């Protein structure tokens, strides 16, 4: 894709989709995992929308939505990890989400700085 942030968000979403497939086979309640699936896949979708935004303000707004979705994904992953209802390497997914969060914050700050310079 050419953008490290887009690449990381797509990789994270792919890993969450695979997690969801494994989780669904466990025949456990999927309410929380569906919430995770929605928020995790929304991150990259909104980053992609930001790239094609109409303005710098639109770009920043879409990145903020991605940041919120990243925070929500971290919440659901942490909840799943704490409940222990399904064995999985949550730390790997949490690490990926935290990295995306840092990248988004840096991108938002850079974009805001660039906006203020004009």
C-alpha cells in the first residue's frame, strides 16, 4: 500500500479476522469478539478514507476516528485477555494495536502542525 500506517492497520485487521475465526469455532458467546472485529477493521478503513479526504481537516478527523477505534480495540482485547474465556496470544495483538495508536498520534500531531503552518 505504500504507507506504514496503512500496512500496519491492515496486518492488525487481518490478525483480528483470523482470531475471530478461531474464536467463533469455540462456540462461546461472540458478542465481545464481534465488537473487536468491528473496531479493528474500522481502523484501516478510516485511515484509507483519510488518505482520500477532501481537506486537511477531513484527514485529521478520519485519523481521530481511527485512533478512537484503536482505543476500543485495545479495550476489547484487554477484556478478552482478562476474562480468560478463550486462550490466545492477546499480547501480540495488544502490542500491534499500541503501535498503531502511537503512529496515529504522531500522524495527527504532524498533520495538525502542518495545518497550523499554512
